[in-house]
C-alpha cells in the first residue's frame, strides 16, 4: 500500500519496506501470546526465501539513493560489503567500451546487433 501510494516509488523503497515487514513479523513470531504465531512464522519464512533476490536487486540502488545511502545497512561488514558492491559495479562499467562509439570493421559501421554481440564477447 505504501509503494502504490507513493508518487515516485523507487527500488530502494522496496528494500526499506521489505526490511520493515521482516522486522515486524519477527516481533510477532517472538510473542508467544500472539494467536497467529504459526502464520506469521510461515510468512516470514517465505519472505526470507525471496530476500536473496530482493537483496541483490536493491543493494546498489539503495546505496546510491541520496535519501537512504547506508542507513539500512548495519555498521561494519554489512555496510562495507554494500559499498564494495557499488565500487565493483562502477569499475565494471569503467572497463567497458564507450557506448557512444560504434566499433568499425573495414571502415564500415556495423549493425547495432553486431555491436552488442561484440560487447558480449
């Protein structure tokens, strides 16, 4: 509901809400007097299965989001790993050829499809 109510939801918002839902469910699972402990536990297990996908998909966007940066990462190893992931991605982009120039074969411009095949190779 929060994402759909936002005028401009971003991928880093998904990480923020995902972590909030996990924390909320953990609180309920810890309360033995809560009547729906089993249900909350099953939901938490399912969300944790999806966490690997969400974590890898949102990590870089979250670190680069000026509103969030490293707030959602624990100090120490977790925040260091997040920064290193961004640095690694940036270095990979710096190594790739400039997309504004097309490779030339025999002084002729090649097709866009062939250009991307060459990049892949």
